[in-house]
């Protein structure tokens, strides 16, 4: 018997504003597609996760982001958000720890509230300026959408969730994912929010452009800690940011 083909996949990250915009476009304009996708979290692992990933035979691609790319990204994201009628509140990440939110997503997904949790975390980070590296904040966000606050807050301390997180990171390695949002349908791969339409076309879905909005505002000041950070690929404006 032939193996059952995998569902179309989307790799997303709470760190990336482009991933946030892709989530917005899918849930707002293509809700019929959302539930059919396999949602896979993508995040830069901390030392324990990186060790577990290496032990499993995987690796995570790291590329420092230059100051020039970061400055461009700030203006680009504000422009794209304004086109969608959204206002960005820029987070100031001093010491980001992405396990807090992404391992908590695995808890929410297991409780059948993964997408609701993702929406709440995206809104908290990109529109409310909340620190999603803070465990207590994650617990409150989880409770907002009916997810076990304690389990979400302490997801990184749970060996079972850490093991599931390792499998998620190994999928990133096996699927050759180097940035987000990243879409996969059969043998076809698409990187960046500007490739969402191509992905939907590959799925046979009707497509439409986000509604036009106000002109972009100038980019805000940037935290110096953002430059040269331990981060994933930032090769173009529609990819990981």
C-alpha cells in the first residue's frame, strides 16, 4: 500500500513579522485553507534544544542578519502591515528565548487550540509589544485562549515537550527549511509571504490580494542588540525577519 501523502505544510515563527503577516493573510482571506495545513513551528533553538537536535542527527541553519538588512526589514514590514490595515508595535528583544512560545505552541496544539494560541501570541508580540520570551506572559496568553496556563508556562521543563520540540526541529532540518514563512506542497517549496499566492495556486485555491491601506510610515529606531544576532536566514524581505 502506498504511503499516505503528507498534508501541505507551513513553517511559521512567532519571531518573524513576515510569518505574522502570512498568518494574517491566511486566516483573514483563506480560512478554508487554514485547517487543511500542517502547521509546523520554526524557532532558533536554545542550547539544550540544539544539543538534542544534534544528538538526533539534525542541525539548524544560522546566518547573522546585517544592520542594513534589519533596517530595510523594518520599513518593509511597516509598509506591508499598513497595506493590510495593521499597525506594528515593534518588540525590543534584549535576550529572546524562543522555546518559551514555540514549545508552548506544542502544548496548545495538543489541546486542540494551536491556531488560537498562535493568533494570540502573534498579536501580543507584533501589536501589543509584549515579551513572549517571558514564561508568565506565555501562561497568560495561553489562558486567554483556553489553553492550560501552567502547562504552557512550563513547557520547556517538560521532557516530553522537549522531545516533541526536537522532532519539530528535526523536521526543519529534513525539509531543508531556512526561513519563514515556508510553504511545502508535495515537491514544491515556497519561501516568504510574497510566495503565499503561488502556494495557494499550487493547492488549487482561488487567490486574492490583501486590501490596500494607508501609506507606510517611517521605520522606528532599532535596538542595537538586534544586529548580528544568532538567527536564521534573512535572505530577502519576504522571508524570515
